[in-house]
């Protein structure tokens, strides 16, 4: 949905391998573990990323031969080991000392027992991880790979993992492969010791931890999922920091909420814009990075022509200015502002219920919508206003304005079942409001924008919404 500009240039990921091939004091050979490189490589290339491979010594990174046998049912891994187009990459890695952090959007440390003996103390591994994180990008690893990050410090001088969630090969998994007495230490013990929150699932179950811009996976089955988590963060930063300066870019969660009136206004005005949906974890990481500041550190936020604004009603007014939907005369503009400001009172009616739980919340919300309730009372104000002033079918004048968008977006939010306890029919007692909604939904550009909304979490997703206001 929405109008999106072309994607920015593909990010580059540095995949780091161990150069160590001896398994402790044993006579066994080790190195990096095949599926922990193959599946992330597959995910990164599928996402269109550029990939560079490096190791402490450069040249051929030693592949743990046992991982080939263990991957005999895994064609992606076997191809990575056997096909020249892939194996020429890990057989010709770049020395870590020659890598420049500014070139990369993420570093990804491939697991394997060899990591335990060279990467944790490697000064270039530490340098790259620290610089990449400090520049607002992603540091990641899988299985034994997180061992490479135990000595990495954050911009505050503390160990990067301290206080963060970390997943890596567990003690139970070390025991399962009889390696706990062979490795110099275990990831679980070390990360617990330095104050990280060690997160794990059962032995050899998929588990990925995302903590700000530190992404770690537990074991070989987690390799692909770890890369996917990295991709989400990298893509989001690209979208947030490098949008087309000439195209307004709106950021909000994948729901209606405060952003829907803005989406509605831009769509109705035919203003090209990018509608970017983020999740809570991604937003927390971006806020922590300092790369996307807003006045209140909140969403929705709009980025346009180098400026960032994070207040929903201010953004709505800007959308009105861009689309000539703010009123046709000074008096109309004043009335539009009055009605847009009044929407805040509708929100205030139900916002206190977010702090409630269970039956208390449901009971409180039910009371909001009954005659005399706070929500009913605020809606009744708009109903009366339309009765007295809405002769053109819209709230102000004879053309659709952002006042209509504010009302319809909010009505949609409270009528689509998202707010447990508030009946979808809450607006049915208000025929004038319903008529405005119907008129707005009938606008050709609005209908076009939302025609593919099924499956998206928008206010117009549910056919029942239209039924409620009919």
C-alpha cells in the first residue's frame, strides 16, 4: 500500500570466519561450521546484499570437515561447500586488518569451534565490531561465533553484551557433543559472567536474540534466522536514515493508531509517500542508536527534506499543507485546526484503559461507549457539529480536509475491534459521523489506496467496519 520510491543501494555485510583449525589439545581438526555460513550467506544474497568475507589470517578459512557430513541432507550447505561460485569466496578471505568498518552495514561472525581460539582476542575483530556498532550498524554472530564478541566494548566503554540479551551455543549443547572439556570456556559461562542475559531454547532448537543492534543465534539451526534478524535491522536503518529526500516517509507500527489519519490524508490528496511499518524491537534499537531523533522519541514520525517530526497531529497538519487539505480560507483553516485538536479528546477517553488489565479494562471500555460515557460524549460533539455545519457532506466547507481524515481515522480505530471491550458498533448511534466516513471512503483516491488492504492491519481491513457505519 502507498507509493514507494526506489530502494537505496544494497548494504554490505562482512562475514567473519575463524582461521584456527586445531581443536584444543586434541589431534582433531576444526574450523568454521558449514551451515552457519551457508544459510546466512543465502539469506543475505536473497535480500540483495553485497557480501565480503574475512578472517584473521586471510586466504582460505578452514572448514570443519565434520560439518559437511552433518549437513548431508542440507543442499544449501552442500552447495556452499562444493560449488566453486561459493567455495572460492571462503577460500579467498580478506585479512581482517584490511577491513574498514565504514564499508559495512553489519558484521556477522560465522560459528565453529575454531572461533574459540582466535577471534575473542583478535584486535581487528574487536576493532571492527566496536566501530560498526558505534556508527549505528549491526553486530551479529551465531553458535560459537558470539565468542568473538566477548571483549567488544560499546560506545560507553562498557562491554557491549553487558545487560543485553545474548544467545550462543549452550552448555547443554557442548555436553551433547562432548566438547565442554575441550573448549577454553563456554559462551554460556562467559556471557553470564560478564553480565549479559543469556537466552536459550532447548538443545539444537532455533533461538535468536535481538538486543538493540546486537544479534546472536544459539546454534546451527538458528543460522538463517539470525541472518534474517540482521536483515530486518539493516533494512530499517536504511529506510530511516536514507529515504528519498523529496518523498515524505511515514514511520509507524503495523497498525492503524495515530498514523492512520496521516496515511488517509496523504492518500486522499494524491501525495506520493512511503509508508514504513516497524516493530517495537526495531524501534527500540533505532532510538538507542541515536540515528533517528524526534522530539519525544515516539512514533508516528515523518522524515522529509532532511527534517524529522514525531508528533501525530503536527504531521497531519503538514500532510494537509502538502495536499492542500487544510481549509480554503483563513476561517476554514481555523475550523479545521479546531476539529483536529478536538480529536485528542476522543483519544483521551480510552487511553487510561491501556493501564488496566483483564475484566477491569473490558468493563471500563464498555462504559466508554454507552450513552453518557466519555467516548460517547466526545463522539456526540462531532455529531452535533456536523448537524449544524456539515452541509457540504464534510466537516468544513465543500471539500475533504484533514479534519475529515482525523475523524475517520479515529472512528476506524475504535470501530475495527482492535480495542477489546469497545463494540464495533460504537459509532452507529451517530448517523452524521457515519455519513462522513462513507463519503471519505468513497473518495476515488482513498478507495484506490485501500483496495489491497485485506491482510494488512489497517482500519479498513475488516468488511464489518463498513457494515457498522452503513
